[in-house]
């Protein structure tokens, strides 16, 4: 793995972590409740929030945002984009 590839992955992980924390601060739900509702291991979620783990899969982000955190599709898109995945919603159908 080249240094540029590693730096790109770290930047994506940091952007995802920051966005995840921002979204979590707006809801009233514990990490344990989020993990349970999203079918994610609580330890894994803790590592995502702390930035110890790199970005999760696209499906995990969708489960985390939708079921775990109850986010809107636009907030879910923010998480997906921060992790360098394609959003659920295109600009055309956001209106």
C-alpha cells in the first residue's frame, strides 16, 4: 500500500468518525442502544466512534444510521459521503 493510499484511507476514516460523532450528539441514545438496534457489536461501534477502526461497510453505515440512530436519509447520506461511498439520494431527488 502506498503512502498516498494510506493517507486517503485515514482521511476518510477521520471524516467518517467526525460526522458520526456529530450525528450522535444530536440524538438521545446510548452507544449500547444504537449497537443493539443496528445489529452491530457494541465494541465495534465504540471503536468506530473513537476512530480506532476505519470506515465500516456501506451496509453497516446504512444499518447504523437508519435502525441504530434513526437518521433521515440526508443524514445517512452525510455519513456515506464522509466514508467515501455513494449516497442513497441523488441531488435530483432531494427536492
